[in-house]
């Protein structure tokens, strides 16, 4: 959804991967005690969260699934990506770069503590002061600086009112407020972040009952939740799997109720096996791999030539047709075709064409600058069903360029991400993006803006940053989209990542549940699922 000032006025008036299941565990923690309606939980696949469950320090899928259910923000996104007020009574523009936020009465955390404007302001300042992974999302606010103790653009008026002043007009800023970085935290979270993250006290439709690390996590309804996302079940139990095949087999056997990632081994059969319980629909998910510029041979003119060569060496059409059985679409940009204002014909995107001869020529030009030695490695998490496409990709590169190209599996998503975020990983590694909110800018700024939290390759180009700022200051989302697509022209020249394809959400449900709907973000709308 896109919001103009007029739409904001209307909004103000409206109501607005995977770890193997262990046999036992010797550790667990919980933010609640027992279910409020029984223990007939909806069982869904999940992954071990990388970090304690602090919203602004969670930017991966395993933790995100849980965080989005145990916390609530000012607004939320429905299954279609439409925005609705949640804790906010209204979000009203004051001038062209200030918003006045009024909170609804009656909202509390799970322990009954009343939510006030200070909880939002203090949480946002805390995220920046402690350099949380999602601090980038606060950059538009006046006074933002990395590690700053407070942002002068945030002002508490009274217990139910605060204002947000931005550095400049931001066309889609209100859309962002449903993202997890903007969720409120109670005061105790800032006293001991690690302990709180193991036993969070949130304000979402669910609360954490147990978290058995590397095994499972169980959520139960939060009896103090007063929003519109009312749970229609006794709770959600996320089982962590080491292999997607195991999860899919459990789905077929009725031991798993909902699966949001079908393994590649079942792409050709899952729709016939599951029938009308199968899901294969477009989603806001972009897949790529990143080659950090800090690696030898991958910076400067040599690096640009090699990146283009690698891109031309990948037969995306063949891989999406044979490996993914039509559940992926070759990428033509850096965003997603399900977004408003998507453009699949951006100048420079011919670098994504499979062209073996051009790839060889470009590689030879790079070798003339500095001969390439060693292996080209592409790292991936083995628990996410990636081996088949990684093997096909490196084979395509090897056969085209005549270099040693191999896949490098990590045992699980967390171990891969740990090496990525610590900058200790060597070689290329799989990356991707699942939208936080429905905007082209969400696929660009957080991943490629200088210093952005999800800029895993540490890409930096002042010309690109300038386009981000120009787009953010546009007077409408449509005008911003034009500039964002100009920014993509720069990305096609630099290739900070190698775009691969867009993902469909491929999933399904068991015969034990009803009302299973997958959202625009490719995740199930968990709170609407009912058990038979």
C-alpha cells in the first residue's frame, strides 16, 4: 500500500533455515505460563533464532516469525500488505516531515504494564544507542547518528502522544512503522537485554511459553492483547528442522500442520500430493548471492569485470525451470514483481542474460589486470534446501569460465549468518530479502545503502546513496519509485550482489487445519489458522 498525505488522514481516522527436532532438551524459557485455550497447537516449521528476541536486533527469518507474533507495532500489515492501525489511534502529518502519533487506550504488555509513548521513543533510541541490526530504519529521524544516545526528532507530548520529525520528507515513512524495528519494549528490556530476549514480555497476539534452543518454540495467546489479530487457535508450536525434506515428510504424515518452504526434491510433486492444500503463489522475496569487495580480485575495475562475467555465466532460465520446476522466476531487477511500481526493464539489466562468450571475454579482461587463482566458493546453509541450485549455479560458472567453482555448505542458517555478520566468511555467499513493507525502497536501502544493517557485502557508492536520499524525499510513492529505479541502474553497473531469481511461496498445510492463508510476505497468517 502507498500513502499520500490524504491517505494518511484517512488512516488516522480508521482502525488502523531450519533445525532438526530433537528428542529432548535440557533448556527452555518462557514469557508466559501455559495456554489460554488448551494445548492443541498449530505446528509449523521454523528455524532457531540467531539472537535473543529483541525486535530491533532481529533481522532474520527464524527470529522474525516469532517476533512478529509476540509484539505489536503502531500499525500492522494484513495478508494483502494493506496497512492498519494497531497500537496507534492515529498517525497524522504535521507539515511535510513531522508526524503526530496518538496511541489507543487499553494497550498493555503481556504482564499488564500499560504502554505509553515513552515505550516507543525509549525503544527506538535504545536500538540506535546499542547499534542494533535494524538501526538503519531509524536513519530518517532527525538527530540519528550511529550509536547516538537519543534522537532529537522524537518528542513525547504526553503518555499517549509523541511526534516524529524527520530529516527530510520521506514518501513512505508511515509504511515502515509496521516493521519489527519499531515495536515497543518495556523498561526491563533495556536493563538486561540478553535475559529479556530469552524471556520476552511483548504486546502481540501471542506470548512465548517455551523456547527449547535448537529444537522448538511454543507461543500461546496473550490474554492482554486488544488488537485485531486475535488468535483463532490454542497456540503456535514452531519445530526446528535440519532438513526441509524432513519437514515436508512430516507435513505429509500429518505431524506438521503448516509448511512455508517446500524442499526442491518435492517441487515436481507437491501440488499433486497436497492438492488444494498446496500453495504456489508470488511473494515479495528476492534471491541473490553476495561477493564482498574486501576479497582479493573482487574490487575496482577487476572486480566489476569479474562480477559481470559471473552473472553472464549463470543460466537462470534453465535453473529455474529444471531445479525449481517453475517455482522461481529469473530476476530482472533487485526488488520484486509483486510490488507497486515494479519495473522489469531497467537499463543495464542485460547483465543478467546468460551469455557464455561474453562471460569468458570479461573474465579474460579481468585476468589481464590480475590473474585469478584459487577457487570460487558459494556458501549456503545446508538446512534450507539450497544444495541443488547452488550446485547448478557453480557448475554453470565452472563450465563457462573454466575455473574451479564449488558450493560451500554450512550446517545451518545461524552458523552461516554468524560468519556473514562477523565478516569472517571467505568467498561468495547466498543472500536474499523478504520485504519488511511493500515498497521498492525496502529492497534497496537496507541492503545496499552505505552502512545499512543488512548490507552484508559492505557496498558503498555515494551516487547510489544520493539516489536513495532523493527518492526518500519525493512527494509521492510514485515519484519515489522513478528515482529508486534510477538507483537500480547504478546497482547494475556495480553488482554488489548477483541477482538470481524471485521466489514464489511454496508451502502447504495438513488435513488437521483450516483457514491457512499465506501473506504477501510469504509467511502464513498464523493467528487465523484453526485446528479441526
